[in-house]
């Protein structure tokens, strides 16, 4: 297929994806809104907090009228969703500020945590998985797989607490939480980096098993491909065969699967942030959940989903562009 | 790989025998762990009753000893004792939630797999889109709106974990539909319903049971994660997630057992389930076993 032909194909793929994603997201938002409406929590009292006990019924009624809570539900839904589409994410009742500014202030730290962990996981899993596949069934392969299964059964927050107990408390090497030293008056990058070693390490280790096992299986498979056998037959050194030939074949499908694993990383980041008291989206999500803050929770969930969908689409398109044999079926 | 190919076949057979036997020992150990866990959580109220609200403020944060196998927490409660009850709640929630997810996934996957064609394409695209939602966030949303309770946690786990089951059932049905015995049944005059119930379902059910079993650890993690965040089961209730959450303060003062011991229970039990499920999968699909033990 010509280059322009493939680009046109990409346009069709984007259209088809949107054709499904938009209705599904819309249906999800209806479901979420219905759940929010069925919630037994009164948003006006929630917003007023302790003042709800002393506030007069008129004041509360005024609040409800201002927000249009007494309007029919479909009207409320349409108002919410049309604001959302226009970029107005609403007003967070638990933090008393616009949802958009909460996200803007917090999302950066979460993205940093996820980004660095993901980079670490990718490098480590490609290296370890390929080495394990080189001698399948060997000592290293079996040890790595046993370790992967063991780590896979550890909840990430437990792993985080264990890491704190060992590295922060018993050995005293690293800080147990937060982003800066308690005594620090300003944020310096070296301080932040020092505080992020444990959270990033814990998130990376907890996510690694899935990636390592996948790379190991894929490389083991491609070790039997004709072109790898041919490379061996030409007498190329083992390292060249493994990384230059076998791993390269296994690399592309792996990259598209990274996109599908993103939701797990987001969930892991929420828990890791809570364990290490980091000021990312995790802490606000939990606070919002405790306060039944519908606008903030719904926005976080829908926005992250949209980001993950976009990332999936991007990796799939990159895959199709890099490998001309691949055809995306929608 | 070259040395493997050069090895005499007899040795390879012996090695794979050995591997199988060591796998069996692991499976037996896992089975014992699971047996103890299930029996313990079923019999606990009869053998070792627990007063959920009892505290002993003169015995706080005692290190593990013979009197308190896993020490005591910041309110002087015996960690091992509460962990047994925590496991009981976690396994109950995990099993019920896994069943909910299996029914949901089975229905969606069943419809996609039996009807095929356009319905299948659209349903699976919908499943892919929902899979892009971080399920912990969706779970947190559901719990936050329904207020934390046992039912909310089960709903939260069940509604977020059915996707993989739907995919498994659907692909199994699609591959079964092309088999000769299905053609034979249809040409023998069997109706759609009869083909489904007599010929397709008996093949799908073992897979479905395996998927349910494999989902229990995920459901347990999800439940403990919600409880750990303070969004799951009521805080006074001994659940593994609540205990890990409660123990965080003790951990920072050096009493690591209050948090780490309940977590270790989760790790051991989920590992046991994973080992047994892997063995079960090998039996269902001998081709994979042959590959694994090559």
C-alpha cells in the first residue's frame, strides 16, 4: 500500500473508533450521572459542610436553586454534559474550587509518576524478558518467572508499605513519603527526585511482572522464527541474535499492548500516591470519594478514560505505520 | 537454544517429567494453603469467636510472640485473630463479586459469540472502550455514590471485572462454532437453542469456571484496595484492607506487623489460587503444557 493510502486508512480507523467511543462514553456518562442522582447524599449539605447544621433551610434551598438541583434530571444531565464538552468541568464540592484547576494543579505529579515508572518498566522488562527467553527453562528463566508470579500476587499498596518499612524505617536510606523534606522551604528538583525513588520503584516493580512475562513469551516465540534461525546459522554472536533479531520482531506488538495496560497503571498510581502521601490525583480522588464529590470524580474518571483511549489509538496507529503488514480492522 | 536442540531426547523427557513432578508438589502445597484458608474462614466463628469491637489498650503494638502470633495493633487487638476474619470477609466478597462479573461477562460474551457478525463486532468494540476506563477509578466512583458498604463494594468489583470473561466466552464460542460436531448437530436438525445448550455450553463452562477462579484474586485486591483507601467496608469490621489501612500509623512507629501481616495473608492466598489455576489451565489445554515444559 502506498504511503498516502495508509494515511487515508488511518483517517478511517480514527473515524470508526470515534463512532464507537463517543456513544460508549456518552452512555457511561449517563450511567454515572444516574448513579450520582441516586446517591443519598444532598450536595447542598455536602457543600456547606459543618455549616449545614446551622444554615437555614432557605439558604440551602437557595444553593440548590443556584445549582439547578431541583430541575428535572434530563435537564440537569444535558447541562452537565454540554458544559463538560465545552471544557467546563464544573465545581468541585469537596475542594471548593473549579474541577479544572484541581486537575491542572495535580495531574502533573501523577503523570510524572506514571511516566517515569512506565519508562523504567519498559527498559527492565525488555532486557529481563529477552534474557529469560534466550535460555527458556534455564535457571534465570525459572527464577524470573517465579519472582514475577510472586510479585503479581502482591497488592501494590502492601508492596509500598513493605518498601517503607525496609528502605525508609529499617535502613533509613530514603524518605517515607511526601514530595520534599519537612524542613524545606522551596521545591528543588533533587529533593523531589530523592522523594520519588521509592514511589516510582514500587509502582514499576508492581507493574513489571505482566510486561516481563509478555516479553519473555513473545521473544521465546520469535527465537524460533526463520530469520532468527538464519541469523544463528550465519554464526552471529548470541547477543546480536537476541537483541538485534529476536527482540526486534517481538517489539512491535508489545508496544500496542502498553496502551491497553495504561488503566492498570493509573489505578496503581492512585494507590501508590496514597501510600506515599504524594500530592497527585490519587489523594484528591480519595478525598472526593469520601465527600461524594460528583463533579470531580466524574471528571477524573471520564478525562482519564479519554486520555487512555487516545493513547491506545496513537499506539495502534504507530504500530500500523511502523509495520506495513498490519491492518487495523477498526 | 542450540544446546537444547542438541540434547538427547531421552534426557529432555526425563527433565520434563521432573518438572511436572515439582509442579505437582507446588500444586499440593497451594491446595493445602487454600484448604486451610477456606476451612479457617468458614469455621472461625465456631472455633475462635471474635468480638469485632473489643480493644485492649494495655497491650498495644506488642511484637509477634507465641501469645500473639502476628503481634497486636495500635488498639491492642490480636492481628492474627482479626486477619482470619478479614480473610473470611475478603474471600466472601471476592467470590460473590467474581460470580457477578462472570454472569455479566458470560451473557455479553455469549451474545457476541453466538450471534457473531456485526453484533459481535460492535459488542467487542464496546468492551474494548470500557476496558480503557481505569477500573479502580470507576470502582471508587461507584462506591462513593452508593456510600461504602458490602453491597457497594461487590457492585463496584462486579461491574468493573466482567470484560475479560466476556472476551474469553466470546472467543471460545466463535472457535467452537466452526467445529465439525456443531455442523453435524445442525445438519441433524438441532435447533439454535439445542446447539447452544447441548453442544456449546458444555465446552464453555470449564473455561468459565476457570475464569471465575482466576478472577477471585483480582476481586480480593480490588476490595482490599477500596478498604485500604477508606472507601470499602465499614472501618470497625476486620477486613484485610481495613487492617492494612489501620496499621499504617503503627508501621511508621516500627510496628510493621499490624500492616504487613494481613497483607502477607492476601499474598499467600492469591498465590495459591494462581498456582492451582495455572495447573487447571494446563489440564484444559495440553498444548500449552507441552510448550511450557519444552
